C-alpha cells in the first residue's frame, strides 16, 4: 500500500487552498496526512486528521491548528 494519495479540498475558510482542487498528501502515523497548500502544493506543511470514514469508503480529513474550517476528501476507488 502506498503512503501517497490525492485529497480534494471540499471546504476552506482560511484561503490557503482552492476548493475543488486536489493536493498530494502523504500518510503518516495514526492515519494523519501531511498536505501542501496553494503556495507549495507538493509541500507537507499542514497536518490533517481523519474525521469521518464514510460508508462508500471515502475518508474526510480536517486540518488542525487553524481558526477556520479546512476539509479534504479522499475518494474511494
């Protein structure tokens, strides 16, 4: 299993990401992912935690450490 995946930004009230765009992410310990932003899309400057495992197999992630709401979705294959 690869530890690389693409996450789609579904909500961003902070302005670091573009809703609807996809960003590369890397899975780290505990199911968390490291993801870049619009300035450094291939970077790993942000940590997101899984917040919901959906019935269709997709996973929703929330970026921590920000005042607003930033959500990403990993689509089920």
